């Protein structure tokens, strides 16, 4: 576990004193002043604990620890000062969210005990974050598996756009790329409330009548309502809500949000979903991009350019025919999979998961499925027996 401590002061003699007194018990690093400290956090962080002196030229301790919080929110922050007035303490706590406030001179043993308490606080923060991350990942997987079983047409679409969304988000250095990818996975979750007839028409590329269009256009709002009350998915819910919003402000939802006010994840998702719709209905990638370029004001120009750049990368697969028992997680279905009665079980473009394999095996045993199944296999999988 990370137990590195960064001590910051404008006096090199004090920093040397920290290292001499504490290096046998702690992993101590030092920085001379606020600018050097922020550079160390950016280049060598995160640190478990940052301890800063209050009185430093250029950037005081309150300003430094507030910036450190932005760069590394899970780092525990402490302050040392010879000025123990109430206003200084309030600023330190409110702006920098300080864990502990100590006055100088601070006896070595008291300082060491404070560092031990800060390291324990950091351990608790990391343990809580790990638990939340695992819980959230489990919740997302359950929702994704439920969508795959309850609405394979919609899940197929979210599976197809997920990798494309991830590639575009990475290309654009999206700071919330994980959130954007989760939004792509769950972008069609609102479709569970839509009639099968509407989803089938969308899947086949058929034109919807007025009432059907309104029903389908409402699914992002339904998705938002399903997701917004799940802890840490509030941002995902907002991305899902704005997935049909045009860059110029048109589309759904009908509000004043436009341009860069629209979440970046929503702008990426809008372009990826529209590209998927075009490519699914007999367009080539080149024709799909050309059509999107003609839709003036619909897309963020940066995202369209990133989409064009990553498309060649995302096409790295081979086609293979496999039996149901040969399906491997990560394969992509190259065509719809239906029962012998014509029921759609999995849509073209859907990623094979454990839940998908179980569903297909159950149908094969009881109702029958046409073998073999055509799959797009990522190159790493497609070469395993070559």
C-alpha cells in the first residue's frame, strides 16, 4: 500500500530535519515550496500524505493543499504553522479540507503520531474507495447482464458502440473516460420499457411513425431515471440522458443545453450511436461518416475527427464460425442469433459474455438454434489456433 509522505516547506534546513528525524519510520520525500510540491504530485504522485507549512512565499499552505486536493483527492492533507490564529485554521480546513492542523514547533513524537494517524486515514479512504468501486462494478455488470437477457436488440447496440466510445474517449483524453464507457454500456437500459415492435423496427432500420418515434425518443430519460439514484452513477445518468442531444442544441431533451454545456460523454455517445445506426443499415464506414458530416450542427467537430481517426483501429477482427460450446467471452456476434421459432436471442454486434453463453446454451437444449454462429473475433482471440 502507498505510504509515501511529501513534506513541503520553503526552508531547506527544515526539510533536511524532517528527513533526518523521520526517515527510519516513514517514507519521506520533500519539496521546496508550493510550485515544486505540485510538480512532484503531478509527476510522482499520488502520495498518501502531504504536509505543508502555512507561511511560504508565492503560494501559501492553504493554496497549496487546495490545489493538491484537486490533483490527488484521496491524499490526506496536513498543515504546520507558527500562526495559530482561528482564521488561518478555518481557511485551512474549509479550502484545503485539512485532516490535521499542527502548530510549530511541533515535538517530533507528536509529529510522528500525527503522520501515523494520517497514514491510517489514507488506508481507510483507499479501502472505502476499493469497496465502492467493486460494488459499483458489480452493479454495472448486473444491469448489463439484465439488459442482455431482457432486451437483446438494445443490448446488441450498446455492445457495438462501447468499444468505439472507449476509443474516441481515449483519443480525446476524456478525464471521465470510465464514466463515458459505462454510459455506453447502459445507454439502452431505458429500452426495457419499450414495446418489442418498436425496437424491432429500429433494429431493422424501418421508419417509425410519430407515436413510435416519441416512445423511442423517451428511452434516454427512462434510462436516466433508472440510473440516477444509484450511488456514483449520477454522472452516468446525465450522459445517458443527453445521448440524443445535438451539438447545436437540437434533439432530446428539449432544453437550452448546447455546445460544450452538453457532457463530453454524451457528445461522444451521440456520434457513436448515429454511426452505428448508419453502419447497421448497409452503409460503409466512409458513407456513414460522409452522411454525418452533412448533418450540420449535429456533432462536436472534435469528436467527428476523433471518430474518423479511430475507426481503422476498431476494425481489428476476423470472422469465424463457431458452435455454441466454442463461444468465448470477448467475441462479437457477426449476425443476429435467433431460435428456430424466429425469436431474436442476441443481436448482431453484441459482445459474448457468460450470461450470453448461458442463454444460448439453454435455448439450444430446449428450442434449438441454428449452428454454426458467425462471430467477429478480436485478433488476439482469432489467432489462438493459427
